[in-house]
C-alpha cells in the first residue's frame, strides 16, 4: 500500500487532497504531518515517526496576505525554512520519495497574456517571493539527493469553506452585510485572474503525485475571468460593480498541464 505524507493537510486544498486520495479504488496510507515546519527538530521527529514513504505532498505554508505582510520573518521561516527543513529531513533519512511542492502563480509578475512555466519568475508580493525562494531551495536539495520533485504553481483557488482574508470569504461577507442596491466598489474589479476551485486543484495534484510527475507545471483553469464577473457569480442579484484601484492580469498557460492530463486519459 502506498504511503503518502501530507503537510498542510488541514488546509482547504489539503482537505480535498485527503478526500481524493481516500476515494480511489486502490487503498493509500495517508500520513498527516503534525508539527511546526519552521522547527527543524519537530520536522525531523515527524519524518522519523512517519517511516518509509512513497510520496510527500508539501502543502503547508503561511498564505494570508495580511499575516505575511505583518510578519515577514515568520513567513520566510515557514515557507522557505519549513521547505528546507522538510526536504533536509528527508535527505537525512536517506529516503527518496516523490515530492510535490505546492508553489503559487504569484511567483510570476502579472502579464497581459497567459504565463507559461518558462516565463521569468518575478514575484511582486512578499508571499510570492517566499514561494519563489522555496522553489530554488527545493530544486537544489532534491537534485543533490536524487529526490524526484514536482513543483505545481497553483493559481487563484477558491472554496465555499474558505475563511479569512481571501477573496471569496471577503466577498461573501460583504454580500451579507452591505446594501446591494448601492454601487459596489471592488478593488481590481477589471483585473483578470485564473480561477480554479480547491477541489479541482486537489484533483490535479493527486493525479500528478500518483503519476510521479517531475518538473514545473502550472495548475490553473487557463480561462481568463474578470474579478467583477467572479464576484457577480456569487451575488444573489445584479450588482453595480465599480472598479477601484489598478488593473492587471495573472493567467496560467495550461498547455503543459493539458498535455499531461490528456496523456493520463489516453
């Protein structure tokens, strides 16, 4: 029976990944990482306790923009240091399981057209920089120890169960509290994003892991959606949405992903 360790298993994507792994026809032993990735001793102890592993799905990260901006040191400690600790612990154990590292579309700068995996990585946000630096660390450590690595750059996910300072729960709160007959001011309303449900992202991640995919791959829908249209889709009636602030585009080129999925289905 394959044994798969998951960090961040209690998060939105993590919950869907666990559900997806558990619903397959072949049984999988899911090992949930418990501990602080930023603590090397805890991480090493968790890896020692986990025993032999076939795969590692590394989802654990500090994500909320306000938390990252408020405590950059902790963000780097978790997102970069945690990745180093996890992969270093694997290397120390002598294990070489397939590793999936969950990165982000925010390692790219916004561009007017769809962004391929070969595009320059020029993160403009602090969160994006932490994920970008963790990618470099993951590549170097895995290359040195012959650990097969997949880096999945996940674009704009959403889920009904999301809480905190993300777009969907923030909009849901506004829709419940504001007078929707009045103009609805929306920062970045005319910006383009690549929206994907957390369940869809998890399904793709599981397929990549079970196929032991190696390399960098964008995880997105490949479909451009204006933020105003996404928000309108959540509203009970027609909103008078007014764009506020700047406008940009962050859209995944999913050519590589489509080829992988087609190969899987063939």
